[in-house]
C-alpha cells in the first residue's frame, strides 16, 4: 500500500469502533452500520474484508501515527459495470481537515488504475457534505451531476452528487 494505507488488522477493531461511534461520521455514511458500533462489530468487518475476493473489493485502513483513523474501499460493480468500482471512505472526526482522506483517495485510486482493469471509479456523497465533495475534487474526480432526491437518511430526503475518476 502507499503511504497512509495498509491492510486491516485484527488489532484495529478498537480504533475502528471508536471512529464509528460518532453520529457526525455515521450521518454521512449509508445506513446499515449499528449504533453503538462495538469492537465485535469492527472485528466482524475486518474479518469480512480479509475474506473478500482480491479482485472484487479493495479495503484499507487509513492510518496516522501508526493507528487506524479511517477506512477506504472500492467495490467492483457487476454485470456490464464490471470494470467500474464504487469508492467509499471516512475519517474519524479528530482527524478531519488534515488531508488524510484526499491522500487516501489518491493513493488507492492510483494503485487500482495501475494494478487492475478498472476503467472508472465513482463516489456518491450527500450533496451537502461539502468536505467529502472537496476531497473528491482535490483527488481529481469530476462532478458528473446531482442525483436529486436520491436517498433518505435519518428521515430526510437528500440529494447526492455523482463524482467519477476515469483511467487516463
């Protein structure tokens, strides 16, 4: 891995649980994560990422000062989109604003374009999540449009932005 990325380790479970036990983080992620998020939940996630097919899911811990402070993954899509990957990421709140997410996005996408057959990597952050949109823009992603009324999160209908990076 490059720089701040590394494979998940079992001993990351406590740091992962701490990062996800924050409503400010969870409010910008898709539903499905339990709250509170326990070390057992984190251990199950880490085990699932270790077992994921190496050509379908690429998941890494985002690290700082030797600890896991966030997560990033790309999941290969199916059917006619099999050369497209969906990107997801987050960083624990104490690490916001330090450029870690941008570094992680650049590193993982660069690696995947060099080492896989992916042609396109996309992300769909909530439109009002300016920080996440900025991460993608700084990493070279282009905003391809707004997906109006595309999601319901915490009972609120929300727009999302579609960002993509394509192989040069």
